[in-house]
């Protein structure tokens, strides 16, 4: 079964070699990596190009600029689906998502269509500063209540999809561009009656590089939830 790990990047030169090496060190058969780079000024894309010359399991999509997390994942999904991947995993490049949890995702997806790496189930943890921890918890709770979803972690970005889920979603009709993208994709998956399972993860602050989190993303998420709720 072909597995594709999709990693969006913008200025991740300090991390990209290490995260790719760590994923491959798990020795999971038929696993490949697609990096979606938004023309990183620090040369992240060039580093991946060098790695590709040494390992054909690595792929890259070069984009013209910083076009948003949501569109990066959508382009990665399209690429992986064309490659006939059966399982598609989303994860960050900065080790805030522990690659060691990938086998747990693959075990869980045997009986699910979407597996969510959850900070808010038993044994899950949000190992970040108080303010961001509060924002992420309240954001998920807000979306859960407004949209009527039985999902505890709606904003997290460590997720695994079966290809059937993504093939059922019209990407041209997905509106969210940044972190609200995760809410929208989970909402659409739930509305199509796919099987959803949450497994615990520990989300950590990045060790190297600068955060991509901005508080304006909160307002985008608040607006998107209302838009989804009242869309005809």
C-alpha cells in the first residue's frame, strides 16, 4: 500500500534534512515524501532538490511564493493521488509533529478513513506556551460546538487520510487558506460519513526556525466556521 507523507515548507532549512531522514529511518515500506515549498528564501527547496538527486523516494513541488498552508496541502494531495498513494499523511517540518507516531497512524487507519493526531484525547498533550495552548483548545471547542462535530481536535495538522476521502472532496470548493483548512477538511470528511478516529499525540514547540503561527489566523478560523455552518 503506497503511503505519502506531505510536508509543506517555508524557511525550514534547519529542519528539512533531519525530518526527512527521521521519517525514512522508520523503514516503512512503500513510503515516499512530497515537500511543498513556497519558494523559501532560506533555500529549503534547493536542499530538497539535492536530496532528490540521492533518493528517488523524495519529491518536491516548487511554488512561486508564500501561498498558504491550505493550498500547499491541496497541491500535495493532488500530486500524491496522481502517484496513486493509498494513504496520505500531513505533518509539519519542524518536529512539532513527532515522526515516531507515523506507525500508530498506519495502524489506526486500518479501521478508519481519517486518523487525527489529537492533543485533546487521553494521553494527548499540547506542549506549548499557555497562550497558544488556550487558543488552540478554545478554537477546537468553538468549531466543535458551532459545527456539531464529535471531534475533539479540529485545528491540528497531523492527520492521515485514505485516498477515498480526498477523492470525494471537490478541492476547488475548499475555501480555507491557512490553519482553518484543517477544520474545513475534517468537517467535509465528517459530513460524508467517513470513519474518523483520533489518536493521541504530543504537539511540541519547534526547536529551530521561526513559528508560522499568527493571531490573524484565529479570525480566519472563526469566520470559516460560521461560513460552513450557515452555508446552504
